[in-house]
């Protein structure tokens, strides 16, 4: 997938790395600290995630919420 911007991430863009995902700060954020959770395996949508990936998503959301609240306590969404 040579033209996929997510398959060719520059390592210094990665904020956090998990078993099946990367977290990056959005290059064009809607709000400060706007982050993207990106699968390491190329998929077109959430609905193509396998069971291992789906099981990891709640952990990522919970840990990222905690991390972002430590950085900015005013985050509400």
C-alpha cells in the first residue's frame, strides 16, 4: 500500500504504540491534541478489524483518555 499515508508513517509522528495500533497526533487537528488510532495492519475501516484488534481498542481508548487528561484537564470529548 505504497500510497497509503497511514502505512508509511514517519516514526517521529507516533505518540504511542500498542500491539496492533499506533496513536498519532492529527496533522490537521480539529481540536488541540486531536489524535488518530491507526491499525498496524492495513484495513479500510473499523469493520475489517479482526478480533485481536477489536479487543485492544477499549484498552487504547481508556489509556489515551487518561494520558490526554494528564496533559490537558480541560478536555471534554
